[in-house]
C-alpha cells in the first residue's frame, strides 16, 4: 500500500519518526511520505539516518504548507523536495514568524472569550517542543490546564470557534507562493484534501485550474476524510485536468485523530495501491 500523508511529532502528530517508520512496516506500506506542517525536520531524520533504506522502503520527502484563503482551509503538499534548498529554508523561517502570530491570535481569543488563565509561561513552554507549534499544542495545553478532558474536546468546545473568529487576522502565504517555493525546491506541488476548501464543485474546479496555471502538478484524490463520491470526483478532476494523483491517510496519532490509521485511513476507508505520482517519481526519487 501507499501512504503519502503522515504527520510526526515535528508538527501535530504524536509519533516520533522512528515510530512512524515502524508503523509503516507493520501496516505493509511500501511507499510513504512524511508531510509535516511547515517543516522538513522529519524528512531530514529519515534521510540522514537512512531509515527507509534500512527497512527496504520507498520514501519521498514531503511537506504540507497552509495557504491563505478566504474560507475553509487550503493546504499545499510538496513532494520530492530538496530538503537542503536554501530558499525553502528561508521560507520556513518566515513561516515560523507567521505561526507565532497565528498561535497568539488563538491564545488571546481563548483568554478573552472564555476567561482562560493561559500564562505567557504556558505559551513559552509550548515553544520548547521540537518542530512546529500548532493548534494541537494549544489543545494539549487546555487538557493539561483542566479545561477539557481530551484533544478532541478541546477542538470541539474551544479551538474550532477560535479558529473561525480569528481567521481574517491570520498571516499566511498565498497558495501561489506555496506552489512557487515547492517548485524552487525542485518538488511537486499538490493540492491536499480539497473538500476542506468548502467550495461547490464548479468553483473548486475553477480554483484548481487557476492553481494549475501557477504550477500545481497534482491532486490528493485519496484521503481519510473523503467519502467514495469525494474520491471519485477528485479522480475525475485530476484526470480531466491532467494532474498527478496522490493520496494518504493524514495520520496524526491515537489521540489527535484516533479513528485514522496509516495505510488504511478512517475505519479502513483507504487502500491505495496505485497512484500516478509514484510512476512519475520512478527515476527521479531523491535520497534513495
């Protein structure tokens, strides 16, 4: 099986890179990618320790970058990127600055709306983690402070509302800029989980066509969040627009997304055996 959408502790996942590799093997996945949000540290760990070669796995470097959009969520995946590219590294440093601004928007909203006692020391403690700080870290903090019992409850009761109310003040790069930096890092830009854009079909098609004009090369057609109709529609779009087909579970871990597993997705709704991006990468896969 194939799984090109997996997160680790370097972003909002729960497992270390080595734990992810072990799970990949246990789940009989032979081709995988680590696509942490806004960081390539997980990919660097795989490559520099030869974790894929030691276990006879095919590995493609990856990243998932959040892009500015008026409604919903737009995430651009980058595959087969040069993880040592200087322009990409500078881009990610700029993203860290934006990230802190966005995290503080959420924290300040929770403080004011729900009168939560989140101290500056609590915030600094979050930033001691390895990798990128994100909303899952805020959820873990709310559990730690006793405002809720689980990460899911934190999102449902507090963070989802905070994200909506602070959306217009977020700082993020545009989708065009995300695509451009992936191309500069010699990678393949792919639109992730298109249902999260919250667009009707024709608007979505036009948006994807526009992104393709700006360098988009692929579409994530298999994802744990899709119903069968969503997969079918995405496959049709990818084929009609001559985009590469990719897919993955979007695995985060047993507490963040407890019903999603590597390889098999949400309650076994995935089994990805053939995707065109793999054929595209057959002779150009980096770090093998």
